[in-house]
C-alpha cells in the first residue's frame, strides 16, 4: 500500500506535513509514504528540521515525488487544476488515478481538492455527487460522520439518499460498526418537519431496508452518540461544522479566561489540569483525522487547512485504514446491485 501526501498544501506547509509524515511512519503498515512537492524545498526542510541530507535517512519508506507548482486558496479551483499540471495536488490526482498510490491526503485548497477528485480521479459510476464527510466527537467517544459538510450546497433527495448509503458502508467497512444508524439532520424529529427536500429524502432513505434509518435528528442531539452518521445537504452541513468549530474555540477561550483570572483560579486550574486535558481531547475533532471525499473512484482525504503535525499524523493513519478496508469497492458493489 502506498499513501500519497501533498506536502505543499495547507497553512503550515511543507514543514508540518513533513513532520506529520515522519512522526507516523513507524506506525504505518504501508510500504511507502510519498511526499509530493518541490523536491529542493522538501530536502531543505529535512536538512533544517532533522539535519539529514536525504529523507530516506529518516526512514526508507519515505519517498519524494517532485512537483514544481502549488495551488493556492486564492485561485479558481477548476482553472488551477486545468493550467497547473505540475502542481503538487494535480500530480497527486494523476498518481492516484494511475495506480501509483492507494489514497491521497492534502491540506490544500478544498475547492481544488473536490474539483480534482471529480474531474481528474472521477466519480464512482452511479453516484450523482461526492460528499465531504468529517468525523466529529460524541459523548460516548465513538464519534459520528457528518455527510455532507460542504461539497454540495444544492441537493436533491437522490443525493441525501446516496450520502446515507455511502455513510452506512463507511461505518460498516472502515469503523467496524455492525449496524450503523443513520440520522437526517432536521429542525424536528417528526417526519413531517422540514423542507420538501428533507421530507422526500426521509421517504427515500426509509425505503432502503439495508439502511438502519434512525429518522430525523435535531442539531442539539447529534453529539449524544445515538446515530453513527448525520446526513445533511452541504450548505447545512458546513454551517453545522463551522458552528461546532467556533463554539469549541469560544468555550476554550472563555475557560482559560476564567481559570487564569486570579491566584486562586490559577491554583484551581493547576489541580484540574489532568481533567482539562482529557476534556480537551474528548472534544477535539482533529483526533479523528481529516474529511473523506466519498463517492470518488479512489480514497481521498482532505486534511484541515490549518493542520499541524499531529493532525497530519492522525489523517495518515486514517488514510491507511480507509485504503486497507477497500471501502470504495464496497460502494461500487452496492450501487451496481440497485
């Protein structure tokens, strides 16, 4: 198995991408992790960070694939993919499609990542639209998948139904959950609630007896752990995801302010430090890795743009797990049976 890592994408590239790959390499079963990017820059960073002349001195499983260009967030995704043929992300798409790698990870432009997945790697035949699906924390520690979290703003019932089906397959094949429950994000639990899209999607998902359909679920209950997959259109899903991220950051900021207000609260903070660290870890969505772009012919995982080495490491472990369980093949088989 070979993992492809675009080391030139992300706010802290290539330093944190390289560090993440080096940190995790001994935990991976994969025969190679291929760092895609400017070879000269990568070698300079390896020298600067690890004082090694060649990356193979760190581990023989680490390889470099030269790519001279970078796609930035400011560029039009489709235009960048079309004209920057030697961009690290585009080289990754080509390698993935041609079988030179089994899974691709990038923290670069989300728009370019999704566009390249569709245009360069290709959709699974029968899947109308791919979806971005991160894992988010739950009270019981299992986590749940949010699908879609931003790939498709305007959806039809067939899209939400296919999201439910793909999410169910992922949870069975990759996470090992025997009968994953699927919830439809809505403003109320009653089946009569919501827009026409949600009402029609509800019926379509319920008709498929292979899906363990929980029914509608309100946003305030998605972290309880009652469902394994939460289905939403990309607009609603992205608002949900960004709200969760923002709320987490706000709670963290407020907690720090209160605990460091005076000498007594500082003493209390010191005594509570072990519990606070555990709390932070339980609430940290980065513990689950990146967001899978599901519905594409090969596994692709979008790492957060602000990813540092820890998250890169988690995402590479996730990438190996996804590729190893051949989830894409399971989705293809399921769609063909319909």
